[in-house]
C-alpha cells in the first residue's frame, strides 16, 4: 500500500480508502469482517457517511480497538429519521447528530469533519455566521475534529470551495466518465497548488462502471456534471478504475465503497496485479467521445 499526504493536513492516507455507505444494510458480522480485512491490508482511511444509529453501532464494533490505526471522516448534514438517513441543514439537528456519532462510535474526535452533500442552494449560506461551517469550526476548537472539509457532486461548487481558503479537504467524484468534464482539470490543479486534500469518490460511478456488458444510465451526481447512457465494456475491472483515479495529480485517496470482503478483495487486486493488467488507456478513449 502506498500512503499519500492528505493535502496540508500532515496526515498520510492509504491510496485506497474504505467507504462504508454500502455496509448500511449489511449485517454486523459482515461489517466487522470488512473493516478488519481493510485494516489487515493497510487501509487506514475510513469514511463514515451517516449518523443512523444501527449503522453506527455496526461500525463501532468494527473499529473498536483500532482507533489509533485509522483516519476517520465523519459528516455534518444528515440525521437519523427512524432508521433512515435524511439530509438536514438545521444546526441543532446537525450538532446533535454529530455528538451522537462520536458517542456511539466511542471516539473522542474525527480526523476530518466533512460538510456533506453541498449544493448550489447550500453554498451561499455555508460560510455565513450561524452556518454549518461555523458549527464545524466550533467542533474543531473543542478538539472533536482535526480538519474540515466538504463534499459535493458539482464541479463549480468544488472549485469555489477549494479557492475559499477555508477547507482542508474536498470530496468529489472522479472517474472515467468525467475525464473531459469542464472544470475538472482546474479542480485537480488547484487542489495540488493549494495543498487541499482531494478525496476521490465514486471511482466506479456508483457501481455503474462495474455493470459489465450492460447498458447503464450514469447520472450527473455520479460524475460531477456529466450524464451518460452507454454499454459498459465486458472486461472493465475495479483495479483499472482505481488505477486511473490514482494516476491523476492532486488525488490523495480513492474512496471505494464495498458491501463484502469479496468486493474489497476485487479492489485490493490493484495493489498486486501487473501494470499491464491495470492499464486503462483504452477506456479513456472509450468514454471520452460520448461525454459532454
């Protein structure tokens, strides 16, 4: 495993990260197995997306005894609505949800506190007094968060955020489909120049790129701004997707979501396969002519 600097944070993160979104509906035993397997293979970046109690309880069992080995991202912006996650921008709800997350996970802090699902509607209020950024700062001052980031599925928002001088990390979709996305190159270059930690999400476009030999519809939120309907090549592999994203300047970690040890092992092949088996050059050509 290669470890990269996460922007200017001083943290060194594994080039492959563990996303836990798809463990939401899996069993406690599966969740523990996936986390233990990830740690065994030197994955140290873990993203905890929701503040739903049952989900957090399963994750708590997985990370127990491993806190000092992990770099954990927690999120502001959703609440537990009877066992389902629900987006909220209510400050008191977000505050309560974050503190609940720390309590259930039995941890004192998160390494990165991420303001999630930022949209064009959210952006004007994000950095205002009484907004979510101010709440994140308060948790940072209390020692409950080391660094602050945002996540968005809109490239113009991502560029504005990294130019704001207020955040340490940005989460944004990076995959084959958005190779020619207007603004993506600017985002990558700016993250590198300003030393903002870029956490690449959706390397598989929400799993659509792994639906081999099927015609799929890929939505804008899965690419940061491009929609596409296309038949996926029968020989496309997870390690090609991961290798492509990791080859881009400015990317600190590729966040891969899995729901089983078997899926995690497919991703981990990236670490051991020969370069010719990870080659992605033909896939750039395959996707770029259809994106706009």
